[in-house]
C-alpha cells in the first residue's frame, strides 16, 4: 500500500494494549480530561489552543483529505483516548516527521513506546516511507528515553531551532 491509500481512510493499528485510530466526536469526553493540561505543552512554550481547551471544536469543521496521519491512542480496556500520534510533513512519500503525546496519568507505563513502535512499524511496512524523524527539545529527557527505546538515534542538534511555537535547542532523531 501507499500513503495515497490513506488519504481518505486513515489506518487503525492495534497493539497488545492499545488501538491507534482516527478520533471522532465520541472521544470529546476523554479528550476534555487531558488536552487542556498545560504541562503537556511545557516544551512547546505555549499553552493549549482554543480547540485543545474545548475539544468539540476539533470536530466542527469537516475533515479534508490529507496525507498525514493524526491518530488517537486509545486503551483496549475502555477505548478512551489517552494520547495522540502524528505522522506529518510527508516529503516525496519518502520521509516524514513523527510526534506523540500521552496524557500524564498514562505516562511512564509504556504506552508511548508501544504507540511509537506501532506507528513506526506501520509506516515502514504499509507505506513507502523510508525515514521517520522527530525533533525533541534537549531538556525533554523522558521523550528522548522513549525515542531511544524505540530504536531512534540522535542525529544532530539544532541550536535555537523552531519547534511548535518555541525557539529552543533541539535534537533530531530517526
């Protein structure tokens, strides 16, 4: 399959404990519990957006077809979305960026690692992507630890690079 096969219908990826899937308005109660948590945005140097503070706004606009993936990370136990993973800035169907965030009570339980491994495997086996890369604020030790556990390797440092809404030193990994 190719990335173009997922423009209209996003993938659903299952792991031992999780389901990575498109989010819908039925996820609003779960998203409301964590998307506005300002600590999730510590390394982005911004607070939650208006839509992150009020998740129903995320579903008001009709979704348009895009090549990127934005999947909710739901537990199989109760199907509550406890995080999200992005595959974005896809270039020439060859390389893309990946980002992940997990609700605080679910951090340090392996959900991030399980999700990142799943999306990485999916991209390399079900699309033509050859490279996934991430940019991580150098102070975000927990994210670096997770990336390295998933086999990502630090490749370089960008001094005062732009990440989301902040200018900071960040390392790249693939």
